[in-house]
């Protein structure tokens, strides 16, 4: 693989990858681009760097991230945003930014990149702005899951919803992202964490992440937001939606208490979905927020999230339910589609 001056690094062992529903959701409504190397959540070791790259060197341990931080645009310079103008997520782009070419090929024909990572590979090439340098002592087969979903849910709670000690929090969707949001609420000292999910098999696992009460909307003959309002004497202090279902988004907003309630939307909806609620829900001083990657700036903030794990403030092992070699990657998709696991580590062996 080649490198481009000042812009790329080459990671050996884009190793210990994982699959998640976000990968599929992000492709809804997108123009297909094939052939392509997929994969976007990983940990790896820098093999080489292009001329002009000074922030990284061979041997560094890194987390490739599906979005980036150029450090120069208005978003990167703002303390309130992580939506980098240059490197924010783009599912259509399949080439490097610097020269519009792919770094992968077969028989002289290009194979396209995916989300700036293409981590289902032993080697990959990334823009310097989409790679976060981390503590080399951190086990890559654990902290790799912090490069996408877990940080998204955790940050949605800690950075955006910001529940206070004693608050009540509702989390819609108890997959890995939702459970990470519950973990963030637990770390914040929430007194009640109400989990909402249509899959009752998730309920036992959810208690490990601080969920204190569980609701299956199918068990009720009224909207789930009304159920939550009745349970909490007017509504929860904070809610976090992690499903991508627009009706769950509406329920998450309408179940927060008037006057101070804050709802945070995390899930990725279908492109034609519309969010509808009565304007009085806003005029009655409820707040609706959205978040992208938990409002973490990848290069600036991810090393600190890894340190939370190293300092035993954050447990990531409980998110990892399976581990398989790359040759069995289809099993990981089966686990995901059947809802039988949270995170499946894919080992790049051989």
C-alpha cells in the first residue's frame, strides 16, 4: 500500500473488529459502491506513516474511527461540536481525500474504502485525522469496541444528556449502544434507569449495566411514553433513544418531564422518516437534542475514554459476548441479526 504526504497512516492488523447494526443502518438510502472492504470499528498498530505525518509513528497503538477531527475547521475548533467539516462520516466516499484514489486493488482494479477505515483487513490505510492514538498498554481486543458504538452511547449520556445524581433516566433500545448509554447514566449516579425494548431476552443482561426497571411496549395497551409518565410522576429527567425507530424517538421525547426534561436522539432513522410531536411539548420546556458519536472528538477525547477503562472506571468486557476468527465472520452477522450478542470480536488471524 502507498501513503500520501501528510495525510495517511498504514495500520497493521486492523485487528479485533466488531459488527454492529449501525453498519447496516448507515447504508440505508446510500448509493451502493462495490467492490469494497467494509469494517469501521477496530483497534490496530501503526505500520508506517506518510511523509509529513508527525503525530504518529510506527508502533503506535490506535483506534481508527468512522468520523474524524482535522483540527482546523470551525467544528473542530468549537468546544461544542465534533462534526468535522473535512472528515465527518460519508458512506458514499470510497477513496482517499488527498488524491481521490483507493489504496486497495486487485488485478490492477480498485477496491473501495468504507467510512475511512475498511477494517475488515489485516492492513488498511487511514487519513491521519481519523486515527486516535491510545495507551499502548490497553488491550486492543477489548478497547477496539470504544471506536464506535460504546463511545456513542456512553457519550450520549455523559456529554449530552448529562443526568445528575438521583435523576431518572429512560433508555430506548437495549443493544450495545443503549446499554452503553445506561452505563453512562449509572456512572452519573442516576437513581432509576428504565430500559425500553421489544426483545425480552435483553432484560436480564441489561441489569448488569445499571438498568433498574424494564418495559416491553408490547405488554401495554397505551403508548409507552404514557406508561413511563405514570411510573415517574410526570416523566423522567432524561431519556436517550438508541434504536433508530422514529416512533421510539417520539416516545423518548414525550416521556421526559416538562420544565426540565431532556431527550437525546442517538439512533439513525430511515431517510424518509419524519419526527412529529405537538409544539406544546417544546413550549412546556422539554428539550430535544441530537448527538453524533456521543459528542466525542475522536483524536482529542477517545484516549481519555480508553484511560477510563485502564483506571477501572469503565468496564468494557461485559459488552463483549463473542470472539471469532475472521474466517467465521458470517457467524458474527448471524449473532447480530438474531439479537444474540452485544459485541463480537473478529480476530484477524494468519
